[in-house]
């Protein structure tokens, strides 16, 4: 049963992503560079932008508008290409992770019970998606595009010698279980997309897989980690797939994994701290014993959606980012976690009303759904777990060894640090009149400036799913207001002056964020015109090659002035890559740094806490996170002091202030 028609109808009903005015795009671009360049550099960029506006710009802008005239989104194809043409390892470069809060039901604390519960909940989500009864996404009543859900399940990123392609099997019925680098499969839903298992039956399947994998691992585990090949450079992985596919059984195994709904990784490790938990969800652990890799890094298939469960029941999701953004996977994670909370609540009081707005699947555990009889005439599902056995040639054995070595190098180059800050959160921030996201973004700027004495290019995605096939626009956090704030905050001025510049920086960041969510940023427009320019250059080069003799030298490609100027590289090299993915279902969220000299910052803002997972290639990550924490404490003290002084001037008592706090919170949360 395909979901495409309903989700396409959702896209048709939404407005198309606007292409911003060219002059306004250039103005926004220049403003984003003011805080990153000195005056001489900025003057050069202004000249390049002016030349672009008077020469190549209008032509490229019009070509883009012509190109996009019959498309849902002018950026969609170019954005997909940017992911699929990425040639390096996707590990630590493309795949983010979520860490779920623990299951509230104590009896589900073990690995297999947690895995069984998450799988059953996931199957309820799959059923509702395919039955077109999944509650539509919206923000403050504004409907959001749902087309990305088409690429969430049964989807795999397939490498070729010329980039990658996404393939989706819309009627997939089975899942893959990974244990100690071995893969197993079994059907989990019927032809009507209804779950085939009770939780206990599924638990029995998983238990038999663990027993078989552990026994098989003791017999022979050397060089069998096929999954590690997915961590390779795309061309190398493509070649290895070709070697594998020469054997018909191997080819069937690859199809079985590619077409699976998702992969469940049962890891044989218990994280000792939150940082190790993040590392395990991001890239797995690298542990070598007697010259053999025994870490969890090989117990993965990075080209697909993966649910990862540790031995202590800690669970997370690592997802392939080409076809879906964080918001889509977050909805999936939130829905399956909501079901667990409701189950726990009903175990205490079966008739208790719920505050949750999400409607549960009719086949979820808490809705008393479950396996259904197979109608006459339909194929009987294959529910017994089966191991995928591979034929290993010498080329494949070498490929696995080299891939594991290179992956271990990547893991050794990465570190993650976690801050779970519990002194305040959203309620405190909004009480003092700040946007929570802008407030936390300024913490990164202040901490970085405190350590390095400068501001750097910063990226934050703004969701554009209010538009057909919308994905994201880039919020460029560093503005003149931010530069003034960080310089003021690190000077000897009064607390009121520091907070005033903080407020101005936050206010502008909030405005910028809203504009970007409306499609009125500059990054995607400039990138799309660059791709149009590249396509034109390719066409010209192709004609020239046909008209010139063999052996003629190829002239270097000349890019339009705005892209050949150093400002464009500066303004698109993300030293601080940040993303806010807040939801009660998540404990932590993160991804690797996108630059060798940068930081990757995933953060969650709750009512009374802020959680950060920061990664880097062994910069001063711990010191950076400690500086952010110190900033939070200092700003809190300033705000509390200024608040008390204001109350005293206005003859307010603390009781008066408490009485107004709920109103203030309501006021500041309104759009």
C-alpha cells in the first residue's frame, strides 16, 4: 500500500517555497558577513556583490525562477544532490542521533524488553502512516509538509560510482536486527500493515537472535563485519557492493537490508556516562582486543534508519539524513515515546484522562491492538528470525579490514561532551522576556568569544516545512548585534548594559529566525543560483569538448563574482554548527562537527533545564562546555539581580512578581 498519493495531496495544498528578491538576498548575505570580516575584506565582498547584481546575478536569478516554475520547491533537487553527492564517510559527517528518555515502566529497563516495546510502537506508527491516518504535523495550527515520511521507512541510501541514490520499498514488511556485527530478519507486519506480534512474542524472537549471535560470535567473528562497509567512502563502498553482488546470496542479503523497514541494533555494551552514550549513538565504540575490533561501531548499517539499544536499555536513533530532516524523525521518536508514557500512566490508573494531543495508533499496545489473523489468499508472513549468511571473497575481507581501520581512525578523532544544565530552562528565560532559542544561541557566541576572542560562522537550521516539500533554511547567527553583545559582555560595563545588548541580539535573532522559516533567508537562494551557474558551465564545457580536438587543455572554471570572493567560503564554512531539537521524548541530541576546526552542538531546551551534546575533533570541547555553563550561571545572576532592582523601584513584592509570572510566560510565548 503506497502512501504517496495522500502525502502528495498534502504538498499540493501547501504554498510553494518563495524565491526571495535578489537584492534582498544580497543584503542579507552582506549583513551575515559583517561580524566575520574586517573592513578591508568586507569592502571586497561588497564590490563582488555589486558586480554580481549588475552582471551575472539577474540572469542566474531568472534562470532559477524558470527552472522552478513547475516544481514544488526550487531548492529540493539541489539539496538532495548536495547530500547524495557527498563522497566521504557518512559517519560523523551526515548522520545525527537522538537519545530517548528511559522507558518510564521499570519492567522495560532491560535491553530486549526495551527493544520489543520500541519496535511494536514503531510498527503502530508505520501502520498509521501507510493507512493515511497519521495525525498531520502543524505548528500553531499551520499545516506542515508530510512528504518526508515517504522516505523514513523501507528506505536506503545506495552508493554508486557517481554519487548515491535513495531507494524506497513502500510495501516493506520486515525489519533487520543487528547483533555483534551479524544481521537477522523477519516479517513484522501483514499485507494490511498490521503488527504480527505481541510484545512478548517479539521479545522471544529477539532473545533467540541474541543467543544465536553470541554463540556464533564465539565460534568465529573475524572479518565478518559487513555493516562496516557502509562507513566507507561512497566510491569504495560502491565497489565493495559490486564485489558482494557477484554472489547471488550476497545480492539477496543486500536487497533484504535495503528494503527493510528499519534496522534495530542490539549493542553488547553499557555506557558508563552520558558522553559515552552519545558516542555510541553517533558512531559506535571502537575497542580493539588482540588485534580484533570488538566495539559496537561494526554493529551498524549507516545507510538506513537505525534504532539502537544498549544492554542497560538506553535507546536512541541514528538516521540517514539525505531524505529526512530532524523534525520528521523527531515526530516519529516523540510518538513512540508518548505511547510508552501512556502505557505507564494506564498501568497506574486505567481510566485516567490524558494531556497528550497525539492520537495513538489503533494497533499500538496502549490502544489494545495486536496481531491479526491472516486473511485467506494472502501470503503467510515469515516471522521466524533468520540470519543473513555471507560469502566472503578475499576482496571483501580486505575491504572490511580497511573500512574498520579507517572508521576507527575517524572515531579516535572525535570527542563528545555533555552538559545537562538544571538551574533553569525555558520558563526562566521567557519570564525575563527572551526567546529561549535565541537566548541559548547567544550563550554559544559569548562562550566562544570568551575563549577565542572572535566570532565565527554559525549555522542553525530553520524548518521550512510550512511550504510544499520544505526542508530547511540557514539562520546565520552572527550579526552586528551579536558582535556588539559578545564584546560588551567581555568588557567592564554594568550588568544592565550587558543585558541590554543581549536583549538586542536575541531580538534580532528571533526576527531572523522567523524570516528564515518563511523562506526569506539568503543561503538557499545563493546556493541554488550557484548550482544553476554550475549547470550552465557544464553545458558550455560539453559543447567545447565536442568542438575541440582530443588532448586540448581544459580552461579553469570561472565562477560568478559573488562565489569566487573569499566571503562566500567564509560565510558557508560552519565553525559552530548548531541545531535545536527539543521534545520531552528526548534526553540528548547531537551530531559531529562539520568542520575540522569547529563544534557540532545539539541542544534541547526544556521548561527547567537545558541539555547540550557538543562534539569536535578534539578541540577544547570540555572547556567550551564549561564556559557555556559558567555563562548561564552569570547571566542568571544578572537577570535575577536586575529583576529584584526593578521590583524595588516599582514597589513590587516577590508575591506580586510571582502572580504575574504566568501571564508573562503566556505573553512571551505568543507568535
